[in-house]
C-alpha cells in the first residue's frame, strides 16, 4: 500500500483499529485491481453472500451471485498498469459492521482507454461473518471532482430517447 494511503488515513482519524485495518486492506486490494490482479483483489476483499455493487457507470445494481468466474476474469482485464491512492473521508465501526466513505484516485488504463486519471466517491460496507470481515456493499460514483447542476440534471434524465 502506498504511503499516501497511510497519510490520508492518519489525517482522517479513523475511529478504531477495525476501520483502520479494513481501510488498509481495501487500499491494497484496489491497488492490485488497478494493475489487473483480480485474484489478489478477491483474496483481500472476500464478498458477503448477499453482496451488492452499485457501479460508477450506473445501471442496475449487480448482485454477488452474478459475479461468475468468467465475469471476474473480465473485470481483471478491464484494468491495467494502474497506480492507486485512497483517502478516508469518514469511517463508522461497530463490532459487526464497518462503513468506509472514501475517495479513490487512480491513474490507470480502463476498458482499453489510454492511461488517465480516475477519481471516485465510494461507500463500502463491511460485515463480520464467522469472524471474517466481508464486503457486503460497494457504491461508487465518478463525481469526486464535482459537476454542475446542469450536468447532474442531464445525467439524471438518463439516455436520450
């Protein structure tokens, strides 16, 4: 994990060790994914049986059961040659659940596009299951840098008919 992620965590003041450990593990997992290493991502980020993903590209939510081995391998091919940094905005923790609100910043090749900067606002919900922390929910949007009211209205209208 990058020292930048450690610095961002210290500045945010994570409320406890559970949150700090999951923040660091999440940063390490996502750094691997930005390099196309989906196996390390999955090993570091086990999913809850009822996992739900709300992708930064919109559309209907994806349920964990839809993430077949073939789909995971496709996810791994979607990202390449990336660098990753994560900033903690806020963390909430209890004995059984941790919620992390983060800003993810990557310089990465995505979906065959040339190397470029990507910034996402992300909410992660982890739940303890059988003594192990599992990712139950991930919601991301590409609005970390902000958009105008007019741009938001256009996005909210959906595709033109």
